[in-house]
C-alpha cells in the first residue's frame, strides 16, 4: 500500500540489542507476537509492521539507557503512546524496539496560579482533566480518542476545541526529550513566552518521534468556563453551512467548537446514537463563558444561521444534553462503520483556508459519488479541517486502489487550495508522499538536514515523514 514499505533490517544489531536490553531489564522486555503486533499500526488499513520487542520505561534515565544501547547497535526506536494515531506513526518498517510509555503516567506538578502543569508522556488527556477538576482548570486539546499527551505532542494533535484554544503546538510550553546520543534536552522554561534562541519546543511538537523521545511535558491550562451552551442547526447544503461558519468567525463570536456533519454522517449518528436530527448538513457548536454570555453568543449565531438558510436551530446549557450531543460527535467513527458492516474505516483529513472549505467539501462529495464510494464527512470547520471516513473492503484490491486514488486526489486538491494534506492526523507513513509537494524541496531539504544532524544513524522512528 502507498507509503508503507519495509526498510533494511539490521538483524545482527537487533538480536544483540535485545540480548543486552534483556540483561538490563529482564522480563520487562517482551517479545510475544501478539503484543508486538498491538504495538504496530492497528487503527486503520495500513499494513501492520511490528517491532521486534516492547519495553515500558519508567523514567527519563531508563529511556537514556535504552537509547544508548540502541544507538550503539544501530537499532530503531519507536515511541508508543496509546496507539490511536492514524497514519502509521507506530509501525516499525525496519524492526526495532517499541517504547511504550504507559508506565510513565505521573502528573508531576500543577501550578494553578500559573495555569500550567508538568506531566510524564503516558498521561492521557482524560486522566489529566479528571485530576485537574478540583483546581477549576482543564486541558483543552481534545482529539476525540483518549490519547496519551506525549503522543498528542509528538503528532501535533488537534481536535474539536482548536478553533478557540489552539492545537498542541499552542498548548505545550516546554518539553524534555532524550536524543539518540542519550543527551536530555529541555526546550524552554515555564514562562508563557520567550525570545531565547530557536523554538525547539515547536520543532519537537509534531516531529512524530523522529528527533527525540519525549519524557516530560509542561502544558498550558485553561479555566473551566462558568457556563457552556451547545447548539445545533441544520442547513440545506454544505455551502450554506460553511457560509454560516465564515460569518460567525468574521463577526467575532468566540465559538469554542464548531463542527460540520454532512447528511450521510448525520444519518449514521442518528442510527448509532439514537438521535433524531434532520438528515441534512448539520453544524454542532459550543460556547464558553458566563451564563449571559453563552446565551447571547448562541442567539447571535442563530440569527446568522437563519440568514444563511439554517433551520431547526436549538441550544441548551443542560450538561446531560450537551454531553449526549458531543458523545455522538465523538462516536462518529463507530457510527460511520455501521453504514457498511464488515468494511474497514479509512479516515483521512485535509485542511484548507475557511473560505475554500465549502468548495473542497463539495468537490470531495462529488468525487466520492462519481466513484461510487461510501464516505461520511465530519469537520472541525472553524479552522477549515475536515475528515472523510472511507468505508472499504480491504480484501478487495480494486476497492483499496480506488480509496488510495481518492486520498491522493483529495490531498492534491487541498494543497492546490493553499491548504495542507493533513490538518491534524500527521504525515507518518500514509501521507509521506505529499509532504514535498506541499512544502517544496527547500523545506524538505532543511528538514532532512535537521534529522541528519540530530539523528545521524536514523534510529528514531525511521520511515516516517519521508525522512528516510
């Protein structure tokens, strides 16, 4: 399949490193086939390329020791969080050692007065927010899955709240990472801003484990809003819904979430979550602020929506109603799979300027219809990002080829609209062939130079991001 290739294996080095690691870590180094396959790519159709062994470090010092051994014997190291990434980030095309961070799951410090916290990479976003609840603070980046925060930083994750609170690049203040040399690098202090040197934090966030292994994160926190309201509104077509989104942003309404579900996705959500939403394009929104503020924001959006042909506008501040709506949104993947039982779901994403969103989504729908493919669409439309869930029989070579053709076409379309081939899934293996098309040879050359300087033996997550 496109983007998934085996790389040359260092058989002697791998065997020797496993023996040395076993002497150091004993039974904590595991080599069972089922466990190794669980630590390769399992969430979509990309071929499973398992590591040769799995180990769960418990400290930065242990990560240093593991990297020292793997560097000595030139053995790949693949960091592993929760395994929820979607573009083959945790596959091991050259074999090697998977570092599973589930044991490094401590919340090291919460500085409520500074609205930040320090954590280990295995902490999940739900676990962090549960811990923070009594402080009146929360961490806002929500990719849907209960991903590990180290993995979210490594892949530059985003989600439904990004239109107001930003992505991981905006919410990681600093991090600690171990380089292949074994050196520990701290990228910044806890200050909210700095002009000191290169921005190493943002270089590491989104680098997909190719430059260093993250062992500690300092995260920006937000205050839990006094009140939250959720709203839904149906539209006659995607163009009208996107026009409402653009007007909402231009009017400065501080929307916290604004999600688009196309008619097919609404039908799937209704069936899966037992809702009765009109089966036309739908916007699902959330507003944060004071009691009076969220009501006013919802009403202002309702007026905009009406001007754009919206109908069935409702909003609620009842927590149980809001949770039901957003749980249905987060279950969109599973709902979509029910449209074609037995099929695999291939989720792909692109992002374009908001002004081009309607054109891009409509073109994607037309292309899918012409190809006879079933693929519901959802989008974080406040920032121009949307996802297609292609329902594919992966045992049918013709269907697989058709899906690859569509993904390639969609990537190219987004890039041609001054957009990106991925707004939040990342490059990994699946989109490696489109990064140079998007950024150009100069930028790719600079990325290659950085990779060679930091990881000259190419042991950190090789075969990802088109970096060898």
